[in-house]
C-alpha cells in the first residue's frame, strides 16, 4: 500500500508543478512604450527630473 501512495503523491506533485508553470508573461514588441522605471535608490548622481533631447542617459541595473 505504501508504494502506491508514494506513487500517487509523486504524480500529484508533478501535475501541480506542471500547471503552476504555465503563467502568461507579458512581452514587448517593437514600438511599444517602455514601462515606468521604479527606483528604490540612486547609486550615482542626482535623480533625473526630465530627459533632455540630445543627451545620452545610461541606465545600469542588475536583477537577481
């Protein structure tokens, strides 16, 4: 009886994990507007209040 229960439990866990991974992810296409940037802390310099035409802005970020 114990092996049947373990096999059934394993099947249930695999089934649940397979359905849990089918989340829809929003994707971007060419021409879509970028989402707003949420900043929790500035590393260097003062916060940018507005973007000026002709200037280059570098956004350096890491995700873990």
